[in-house]
C-alpha cells in the first residue's frame, strides 16, 4: 500500500480539528459536514419532545496519514451505550447472517466444547445463541444493560461493561482467553481504537483468531452512503487502515471476505503477528482495489460532499412533488442512519406522518430532532399510506418482502440511497 506524501495540515487554510484516533496526526481535511444533529439513537418520549434537545456537529474528517475517516468525540460512550435502542434480534436477515457465520466459523476453526468464543458488543445474544446448538462455550461482553439483560435471560453469560485492554488483562489473569473473538459492527462505535485492538491481542490465545465485521469505507464512498455517518459511529474504515491499526498492536490480517450486509461490509480475520499463518491472497487483492479506487489519496475524499448535497436535493424534490399531489408518506424503521437522513434533509412530520418499527422498545416514542412518531408496523395497514420511505435501506429486500401486501392499495416504496428510487411491489412476483 503506497500512502502518498501530502501537505501538512498546519499550512492548510482549513483549521485543525483534533487528532486522529489511530495515529495522532492533526485532522484538518473535511469529508462532509452534515450540520448539527442530535444523537441518532436517542429516541424520545412525548415528555422529552417538549424539552430542550442537544445537537452536536456532524462533521466527518479524514486523516492525511492513515486515511481513517472519523468524527470528533462530543459525548462519552457511556452516555450513548449504557441504555441503547438497537436490538439485533429484530432483523430477521441479520439473525440469519449470524447463524450462518456461527456454523461456518465453527467448522473453519474446528471449535468444540473445549473452545471458548467471546463476542464484543454481543447485544441481545442474537449471535451467541447459535453456538449453544453447536456445543461451543461462549461469553458475551455488552455495555448496554437494557440490551444485555435479554442475552442473560437467554442463558448467555454476559459481562455488562465496555471492552478494552484493562478488561482483557483482568480476564486473561483469571485464565480466560479466547479461541475466537467476534467483533461485529462494533469497531465504528469505539472511541479508543488502540485500546480496543490492544485488548483483542491480550484476550486472544496464541493460536486464536478474531473476526471483525464493519461497513467498508470504499462502499460508503462509492454509493454516497452518507446516512451511515452519525455520532454513535466514531470511525469509518478501509481495509488498508485496519491493517495499519492491527500492526500497531501485534496482530495481523490473514483473510478478508466481502459481505452484502449494511450496504457493503468486510469480515476481517486477525491473528497474532508471530502466528505461522500466511496472509490470504484476498487481502492483497482488496488492498490493490482500494489503491486503484483512490482510498489512499486525499483527492478522492474531496468530491464526496458535493454528491451528498445532490442526493439531498433529489430526495426533497421527490418528496415535495409527492406531497403536492396530496399523497400520504410514512417511514419504515427508526434506525440510526435514518435519523441522520431525516435531520440533514430536514424531513419532519410535514413529509412523513409517522414511521414504524418492529422493535417494541421504540413504540410510542419519537425520532430525535424531527420528532416523527414511531408505531408498530400494523399502523401501515391502518393508515394505508401511498408511499413508504425505507430508512434502513440496507434491509430493503427484507422489508419489501415483509410488507408486500401493501400493493393491495397501490402503495410503493421509496429508497433514498444511493439515490432516490421507487419499488412497486405490484410489479414483483409474490
């Protein structure tokens, strides 16, 4: 990977804004400024809607040295994750993704009842539950007490705290080390990346393997997935950047897989640097593709904001035209990415009368910032909207299939990313 030499940002006209959370380089190169936004998972009660709401800058920056895209940290993770609104089990496709992974990795690593699997950010046990059927012991680590409670009720041993090097040393001192460490969609949520990866190195057995899944920054750039940028996601990764991060802590990438999840993700396999395991050719191939795309050149990042503004204009133009025709629009889902989209575009109840979600935790509450009411999915059948804006667009196939009955009254789906498109379920096979 040839990282270019660039002008130090101390001579840039853009003011320095903090330091890179991997390499410590000054940050002064903007990716996109999405304005001011509340915490995207901080859904509100009716009483809270009548109180002041805190907004923070949503300004993504790119490091000129390691090319980590990142947000400044405005609130501590304890404020975000101690009481969390995301429960993985409410996505059927994600639970199935987890089941297939567990079966695959058990065979690949020859896991048994003598092995130990540790999942970091284990949520409500959606993944670890599958290892019980495979007779493989597990431990979950999950800081959100309300979410971890469900895993514990499922019989999954769960530590309710944040993971890092200090916790890893405690576990290792007690004789707990892992044959497999799983970290799915947690790396972006970690403000201290060096501490987190150092912890993985401590907790991992000498011959152990860690797998990390995270949205691929190249896909975010290619498809202008700006709504995946929100305060709960501190960082956004290319494979090259993760390889640099791993090397700092004595671990190495040995394999990588490209996944369709979350708009395009990577599954990276790590082990100790001195382990006698060779790097798969897929790693070099993907690094080469990232280089060809320009992931290690600042110029690649400079056009992103212009594309984001175009999507905003196109979506608002379509919604305005639809409302001018007297049509009713509602939303589907209340995900973090949806709240970035709604707040950046200024889409409130003048456009969406309500949104629905399968998670009962969110019912009767309101989206942050725009205060759109959240109801059970049955509200769609009751109100019969003309259009449904799919906010978790990465699950559009699952949602269209689940809600295909809306074709009975001519309802259509609006997909906002990578640009506005319409799905008519009446044109699809049952």
